[in-house]
């Protein structure tokens, strides 16, 4: 994974950074969110998964991973692939939080909403995320997928 602050780091190191960040202020509430967005670029699809940790009213940090996959032309398949990446990553984060007794809300942010072509996928995607044991946030509340990951996934993004 990568971080603007810490550079290239392993998932295990990301977990340690989460632990360090949450220990700094035990009185605060934390929300950890996981989201993925993708863009078709040239002959492939750029998938960007993000883990964001927000200390309510006091800012936050994020980590991201970029994968290149075979070009996905179908919107439904693309949204399902993004959601699968997010659920898989959120499951790993949840395991770490449970093992280390870190108490933070964990959300999966999906890049769908009531406006646009993705509205017909809401029941399936939200049901899948909730059925996997996570709170599901969609647009306009899905800042991790539709904000952070979206910006990094764009062609020409300064963040690599």
C-alpha cells in the first residue's frame, strides 16, 4: 500500500499506523472507511482501494493501493469488482481491529447513488455489503470511494 505521509508500506505497517493514530487520542471517536473506485485508462482498468481513518472533528489520514486489471467495460461488473475489493480489504482491517481491541466504526464506501446509472445496483450492492457485516455508505456520503479513491484513480493523478 501507499501513503502520502509514509510512502510505500505493507498492509501490516498500515495496521500499525492505524493503531498508533487511534492511541494518540483515546477520547475521540474514530471512523475507518474502506472504498474503491476505478477508471478505464488506455487498455486496462485502474482500481484504487483506500483505507481512511478519521478522528471526528480533528482530521484524518489515508492509505491506498493501486491495481491494474484487465479492462472492465461493463458498469455492473466494474461496480461489483470495486465492491469486492472493498469488502476483502475491510475484512482484513476488521480482523486487525478485533485482534487489537481497537474500537472504531468501520464502513464500506461504495461508488453508487440514487442519481445516475448505478441507482439500479443499490439493492444488490448495499445488501451484499451489509450481509458481509459492514455499514454501507453510498453517494453523497461515500467520501472514501467517490472522493479520495476517485481522485487517485483519474488519469494523470499526481498521486501514484
